[in-house]
C-alpha cells in the first residue's frame, strides 16, 4: 500500500534520506559521472551500496542514467542529475 504524502517537506525528506543520497546528488550536480569514477569520488562507498543508491535515486526520478549504445560496458554508463 502506497502512502500519499501531502506535505512537500515530508516528500523532500523521504527523497533525500539515506547516508549516501545527498553526497551522490552533490557530486552529480556539477557534471555527469561514470559509475567507477563516482565510486572513486565517494570512497569508501562499496559497489553494492552505490548501485542500490543510484537505483533508488533513478526510480525516484532524481537522476538519469544514459547508457552508450556503442558498448555494453557498465563503465560507459553516464549518470547525471535530472532537473524537472
């Protein structure tokens, strides 16, 4: 069951809560990053935690992931903040 949040502040807190979410958004605000470069910038974050954080941010519509059509290498995935 999905709960409707009527207060914009509550929604913002829900979207930004989490140890790494703000740090990831801060890094992506200036320029797009590839996954491994972002992981190096955010050391000591693990690959598993970064992947989960990025998937959550993407599903919430806060970031977009652009995969290059020329390769299947996940290193070639560019991540950037999605401004509405």
